[in-house]
């Protein structure tokens, strides 16, 4: 899952637990790619993805084996949202990606994922119930 930053994006893994959603930072994208785009075009972003992708895959595999508290302690960038704090989650499924907007009592967050709409909806609907609205756009 990706979320936008001031410069670039942050790649997140989301862990669905009984009480909360845990967001684990898998790495930031953009600042290096943006700085070199003028020189090397889009190639720099692809190189950054290839180099960081392997490291992030290893990190995600390690995170999946940890208990929720350990995931949160693994990085200062990791955070959670208790289900009680969620006001609304809107999902829009496009053919190539799913957009998710989450409004909590403290924040508004926007995410994009390449995961299939039905998979993401199934995970979130089970925990969020009526707080989740979803719309699928087809070509």
C-alpha cells in the first residue's frame, strides 16, 4: 500500500488484527527518484524500485512473523489505528488499483494499493462493518 508524502510516497504494509489496523513502514520513495529524473528520466524510479524492492520484501517477511507490539516497536514510523477511532473508510476500486480514504478521530489518510479490490474489501469489511463504503469502477 502506498501513501503520499510531501515528496514522493511511503510504502506501507497493513496488518489487520482483532482490535486495530497496524501500518508498518516498508520504505519511502520519491526523493532520490525525483532528484535524478531530470538526468535519467523514469529509469531512476525503476532502479530505486528494484534496489529497494528486495530489501522491502525481506523486511515484510520478517514483520509478518512478529506480534503486533513488536511490529509497532520495530520502527518509529510504524503506527496503528484502533477500530473505535475510525469514523469512515471509503474504497474506490479501479481496474489497476484500489484507492482508500480513511477518516479517523485524529486524521485523514489516503492510500493506494495494487491489491485486488475484492481482497482488500474482504479484509476491511469484516472489521469495519458499516464504517466502510465501497465502489468498484469498471472499464
